[in-house]
């Protein structure tokens, strides 16, 4: 196999070049079966003749070993678009996940969009991550962007479009946090039992249609708000006092008529939850009321068995997640509680109260549909540590009382 190295564009014609021309190699890689003409591969930009010769020898070795890959001329933006289609088809992911992946690709496009895949190296990719970090992107957001970047380039290697993965060894620079930051961020906001009682009482006395039942179920079960909105009557077993979680609600446009029901977040999220008698009582009351509404609006009622449905416009359609959020904000304001709390905070509240009731962590995780969630662990440890401190204080007070 023939190949040679030469100094491309040299104008000085001297043995020791002074014009700064770079070295290029060219090598025959076979014959085109269609035309019968010889095919050549060349690469330039080498600073020294030795670098060019080493690269040439490596290429010849790959060709002779049958491991040579002709890298693609495809631009990153075009391949990323193709990859997203492949990813969606092969992983059967939810629409929300596709939307997240597209968003993460969009964050990489300003840096990589018009570069050929084969020209993106480790330095280029790492510089993109570093710049996003400097722009103030959170570590979790950057981790998602990097995860998507890795998947794209690994697929490119699998499809033999490139030889090397530029994401290998790439890293995300971590933000140094103060002790105050760590303490504030590790434990999410949640309601104490007295505050939860106040919220539910406020919902009962001053809440709008569905408010009390919505927040009663969220706080007594710890389910996600998307799981709540997707609940159907067939999911409730009134005899066994259980609720089955088999789906979640998806509606990125907040168009009442264009909702989707999709699989829950993880495999563990499909679960059956035991519910309290109080929840059963309120569900039965709501079922009786809903049946009356169905009869009254039977010609226009969208009867798909949903529990939490609109009553006026588009009756029978499930309520929007946004409605649950705004309703909770209204009740928190009336009750003079922390207005930064969200429906998801009731999930954290459920965790804290179960921990306070001495329910073990494994059962709590199973109830919440988690396999391994650090936030749940942090809340559990925080509550149980406080209980241990309280036990220690009570013991000390007992001993001190004996000395009096």
C-alpha cells in the first residue's frame, strides 16, 4: 500500500521550511468498483513531518487490519436530529422525555451545530460544557445535556460515522457550595403535620370544587400530581382500600382537549397504594356528586372514567396540572403558609410524616414508587435524626428531674 508525506503549499522550497507550511499525507486506499479509478485518502495540518508519517502509518495499519472507518461528513445538527428519531423508536420513551432530550440538544447546538461530526474533538466538546457552566446552568441541567451528548456520539461510533468519542473523559465542573447552601438544598421544603392540617382544613372550608379531595389524596398517598390527574374510578378498590397507579397525565400545551395518558416515570412507579378510610369516605361522596353532574350534562359529558374532571366547560375532561398548582397557591395564601410550596411538596410532606410515624425507609420508597431517590433519603434521615435528638433530650430531662 503506497503513501507519502509532503509539505503542502510551501513557497520557500527549502529543506527547512520558513514559510510555515503544514505537512499532508496521501495514501491509496483501493479502487472504486464503479469507475475503476484509484481511491485516495489525504489529511493535512500536521506541524512536523514525523507527525504526518505517524498518522499515515496508523491509517495504513487500520486499512490492512480491516478496521478503517471512513468518517462521515455529516454535520452535528443533522445527525442529532436523526438520532432523536432513532432514540424515540428504540426506547419507547414518553413524549416528555423526547421534549427534554430536544431541549438538551438545543443547548449544544450553538457550539456544535455546523461542525462535522468527525471534526468535533474532546477540547471542543469540553469547552462547550465549560461555557454552559459559566453561563450559570445548574449541575443537574448540565448533567442532562452531557448525558444526551454522550448518547449521540456513542450512536455515531456504533454507526461507524466517527472513530473516537469526543465525550469520553469530559466532565462537568462542580460548583463549590457553602455549608449554608448545602443545608438549604439538601432538604426540600415541606409542611409540618400542624401546617398540613391547616391546609386541609382551609381547603375544606374555603376551597373550590375538588380542592379538598385533591389535596387530601396528595398528602395521604404521596402520589405525583400527574398521577393524581390521571386517576380513574377503575383504579380505586373501595373494598380493599387501595389505589392503583398505572399511568400519568401529559399535556405540555395545557390544552384541555389534547391530553395524553403515558406510562409512569419508572417501572417502580406502577404500584398499588393502601389508602386511609377518610380518603375512601370522601371519594364515595365525590363519586355520588359526579354521577349527578353526568346526568345533568349527559349530552356533553366526556365520560372516560376520570375522577378529577372539569365541571363547567368541557365537562368530564381531566383537569390540568396547572389548575392543581394555582389552587394550592391560593389555599396557602389564605392559610398564611409558605407560598413557595407546590403540590410536589405534599409528596415530601408525606415522606416526612411517615418517617415521623416510624415507617421504615424501604416501605416509604415503595409507596412513593422510587427505586433510589436521594431527596427521599435526605428527608427521612433529617426527620429520624431530629427524633433521635428529641429522645436524647427527653432522657436527659428525666435524669435531671430525679436530682431535684
